[in-house]
């Protein structure tokens, strides 16, 4: 038995900061001190606090070390493991208080969360099936295969009130029932792990941190609807996730938890991984299935819905990763446990990927009904540099923004829709007073224009025209009546596009126009960007505070700044490309933009 | 109280109140007799007090340390054809021993001994040892061993796990019957 | 290929190893169950075990269940006192296993005090 466990985060965020080298260094350092039999080093999935990475947690103290480097490893081993003293310097510090936090569980970031989907992420070694089993893994599958009938499983999912976590929020139990009831011998279970929203990475984290949970849920789903084959559609940009899924599948097969005659119960179920090439539209269910079939990833009309005619023309159950991962725990702990969390119509928890202007960038899981204020201020640690909250964008390019006036709105499916946004898959991008909302709308629209598959005209041509109009606003070339035209075009696209991508593409524009019309009008009427973001409406000037140090003139990439030493410099507006380098480098704050 | 296990919890609570750092609970069954001994290293009591403990109604009001628990325990043992004894020394500790005829109809059932130990484990400054045996078979559970292995036995997850393990061991030891 | 019994055996073996990773917290919530003769005979042990189970099943961190002696209100037993850091103590009376579960779900998880079980001035 080990007396201490060192957990090193192996999620994509920490991995790209060299956490693999840190792990190796730990092993070498322990070995050198002959402690390798006493102390276990484990690579885990994402802890969620990606901004503090690479992170390392040492148990039994639960000491939470952040921003580790390879050079810090020896210190931790010598001080913490050998002498039993915490390394104060490396302990995570909460930005608001600057006080060193001893244990991971003492951070506000973790304390205010309820971890259901992420319960094993950062706790277990995702490449070791035994650790998953230790945390009740595959118990739900055993229960389902030995004690339950398929309909009972579907009934439990229905009773739990679980809704699809991929965006729309369709009741999961109903989807299972439709697929179960659809006639046909051959059915499929499909996972949507094609997480395409900019800034969203919760599915990746689950696949990296707890892949067995997904496999277990898929087998349960297969049993419930009568399917024997499953597909995981995951983007090729997630190499670590794909790798861990493959390892998990091999281990599950070895243990007889996947394949023929699972655990000797006579039930067969197998899973294949299909890699997506990163097209956003392939997150749309019909396009996803078309892509699995080997065709170009384009959507088609619904109905028929996948539950009736899906993959290879057979009834198919398609849910996203987060939805599935809830299932084993609902089976084990009962639907009442699940319904005890959340609001009346939205049960359970939701994972959000917090990004943008926020201190604790990372993954958070909260019960439905938590307010935006709690998420941003308590868990997210507030906005950096004391700036003011302006809005949060949820649902990515399909969603909308939540303005400051709705700061205290309890987050659930229906509330978000009522204010013109949506849950989406869970990206949450926080914006402060320095963000221009017109620019944000353009960013997302630019993304959908790029990602439109081109099959239907409203999306292919409509979003393109909309982007052109929006660009005119940003360049100060638009007229006020253009706003009305844009709105009309938005509704036209929403009503006529073929699939979810087009139908939701105008949402960021509509939502920002609804809450920040004054910013649009400032761009048009005053030719001014209130947040100082839109370059076409900005100019840089050098004030009398200039000491003539010549740094700006040297740094300017286009040679637009001239002046003599110790004399006030001047920017040639015709040459200036508004890159802002001069302002960043001025030591006397003598350069302003307006 | 309907279970012997509940009595054991009650007696052991006295030991915790007497600031014992170690409480040993022995549950031993042979063909005929079930013996339950609770031994602690708490503050103990003088001879005067030991005598009064045997006479419940004369004493319970005067001391908060003892309460009604011991008289109930004595009654339960004597009702089941067994015996009750208490030995204590000031500053050294107390041993309370009760025996029961296994087959006596008035003997209360053992009940959930594992749940009793689980409830006791939450006491932070006291260690517990459970010696359980039946017809020579048995096992020993010791919180000191768990603590030495770095396990915080006062955490709910640990309590639940250990309780389930003890329960299983008891069932294995007594061959699946409930005593 | 493993059998169900094999999986269970792996679970038990591994649980002993990973129990170290359950975290300790200085700033923890405490639930105190009255566990004197009066409490025990009124069913305090079942309450204690229900609380422990519910916390373990929900995987709540930083929540502990502990025991205390007689609080002098024997007729109101089983009594559970809840200490959440930074908040006033809440006392629940005549608790049973079902109420214990509700207290965890409502008070500890969602932060809503269960007023109907609270002690009153009667």
C-alpha cells in the first residue's frame, strides 16, 4: 500500500505545458530516493482549473500545487514527501485573496461545484480500469445486466428528467423510448463527441479524464434500446482523448465488459471510434451520421429523426458525451437523487467551459439553477484587473449573450432561451467593458460563415451577406436602416436554413442587437467604438506626456512614427496600421487611442 | 433498545465521554454463550461509584457520566440468563462485561454491529478495536492500523466503506446467520 | 474475461488503495448527531449511518458527520446539528433516515435549510 499519491494532471491544457515531463521527473526523483515503493505517481484527467496548470495534487494532504515546472519537482519531493512540509511557494493562490490555499478542496473553485459528470476527472488514472471500478465503475452496468429489463432502464432515464446536454435540451428518456420503440432488428448507439464550439472543451475533458464512464453508459444504452454496436464520433484534433478512449476500450474488452457475452450475461455490445475532420457542421446529428457512414458531412432534412432512420438507415440513439456520462450514476443512485439537483424543468448539473475575461479559466460543474453571478464571481474568481462584467456568451456560435442586467438569472435551459441565449454544449465566454459586442457578434458569425457546409442557400449565402453587413457596421460605413435589414435577414435565415447550424447562426447577432443596440448605434451614428476595439474607428495619438525616448518609433512595424530625441513624436495616420505596439511599449502612457 | 449492537454503541459512548484513547470491543460466541466485553483506558471510576452503577435508580440522577445505559445493559444480560460485571480503576480504565445465553428467547438480537462501529469511528480522539469471533473463527478490526496507513477514518466515504467491509466479515464469520 | 465477482473483488481491493485520495478540508461542514442513551434508543445510529451513506454516495467533499453526547432535550431526539462555516448553527429534531437524506439534499447540497424539521420554541 502506498503512503502517498502524487496526481499529475494529464489533460490537454497541462499536457501542453509539459506535465508529462513533470510526471517522469517525479518518478525519477522518487526512485533516486528509494521512495518509489511508498509513493505512487498517477496521471489523471483534467482537474478543471486549467488557468493554474500544470497542476499536481499530493495526497493524503490533498496539497494543491499549481504552475509547476520540472525544476520544482525535486523541491516537492524533498520538502513534502521526505520532510512532510508543504511547499508554500508552489501552493495555489486564490486571485482575490492572494492567500495560499492548502488543499484543492479548499478552493472556492472546487467548493462551490457539484461534480457529477466530472466526478472522476482529476481523481482517477483514466488509463487504469481498476481505478474506475474502485469508484463504483461498471456497477451500474452489472445492475442493469443482471437485475433490470430494458424498459426499466428507459423508465429510470425518463424519471430522472435528464435533458440532452449537447444544446437543444431534448428529454433524453423520450429519445431512448423512441429509439427502443422504433421497429427494426439492427439499431445503433452513437456518441456525439464532435465538440466544435469555440472555447468549449468539456467533452474532451471527460474523454481524457474518465473514458470508461462513457463506455459503460453506451453499453447500458445498447441494452436499453436493443443495440449491439456503438460509435464514438470524436474529432481528430483531440489526440489524447482518442488515445485514452482506445486504451479504455482495450481494457474493457479484456475484462469482458465490452464485446461478446458481456460478463457472462449473454449480451453483446461493441464500440468503434470514428474520427471527424473538424467540421463544425458534423456536430449536427444528421451530418454526424452521414460522416460516420463515410460520406461528406452534410445535414439532411428531419423528419425522419435518427430514432427512426439514422445511421445506415437504422434506428439510432444519438446523445452527446456529457448526457451519457450522467446515466451510470442515475442508474446507481436512482432518479430521485438526480432530480434533487437543479430546477423544476432542468434537473442535474451542467458543465461549463469558462473562458474569456475570467480569473479561473477552466471547467466548472454546477447544479442547474445556479446564478451567473455565482459562476463568475464565486467559482470563476471574478474578472481580472477589477474590470466590470459586461456580458457572458453561452452556447457558442449558436447561442447568445447574457447581459449584466441578467447577472442574477438562475442558469437553466428555459431561462436561457427566454433571454435569447441557449445552454448549448456549455461554452461560457465572459466579456468585460473592454469587449466590443459588435466585434463579438462578428467573431462568431465569421466562424459560422467559415463552417457552413454550403448545402442550403439561406445558410451559405445568408450568413455571408449578414457578415458583410456587420463588417460595414464595424468599419463605420453602415446606415441606421441597415440594422433593420440585418434583423430581417437574421429571421429569414433562422426560419429557412436546413439544419441547426444555419437556424442558430444569427443568434449572436440578434442577441447583441437586443441588449447592446446602443453600441451598434454608436458605430453607425458617431463612427465610434465605445470599447475601443474596432480598428477602423480608432486612431492612435501621442500626447504631450511624450518624453521623446524614441522607443515607439523603433517598435513601430511600419515606420509611421517620427520625431527627434527628447521631443514629442507624431504618428502618421496614413501609414498607421493600428496594431497598438507603440501604446504597449510606451513607458510614459503618452499614447492614447480614440 | 432492541439490539445488543445498540447497547454496545451506548456503552462505548461512555468510554469516549471518559476520554478514553482506546476502546476494545470483543464479541465472542461459543456453542452456548455470547460474551460482549467493552474495555477502555479512560478515566475510570472509584469503588463507591462502581457499587452505585449496579443500582440504577438510586444513582442515575447524580452522575452524567453513566446515565441509564449500564443498568439497561445489565438488565438485558440478566434477562437472557447471562451475567454482568464491571471492573474499573481510577485513572486506568473500565471493563464492562456482559454474557448471554445464545439460545435464550429473551436475548435481544445482535443487530447491526457494523453500523455501531461506523458511528463510533467518527470520534476523532478515540481508537477502536473490534474482536469478533464465533466458534473459533473470527477477525480483528483496528482503527489504529487504518490511521497508520494514512486513512482518515472520520470521513463519510471511509466510514461507509469500512462499515460495509465489517458487515461482510461478520456475515462470513458467523456463516451467514444473524446472531 | 472477468466475471461479476471478479469486478467486485477488484473494486474492493482498489478502494482500499485510493481511499487516500479522498480529500481533507480544514474548512468543513459538520453534522453532529446526538449519540447518548436517549439518542441511540430513539434511532440516532440509523440517522448517523444514513447521513454517512448519503454523503458518500453523493461524493460530497469537506462534509463530516460526528457524534456528541446528550444535549438535554431527550424527547426531541434524534437531534442533528448542522455547522456550515460562516453560517449560524441549525438544529434539526426528531430526525429519521429519510429526513437525514432530505437534509443532505436540501441543506448541504443546495443550501436550503429544511425549516419543517427545525427546532422551534414550543
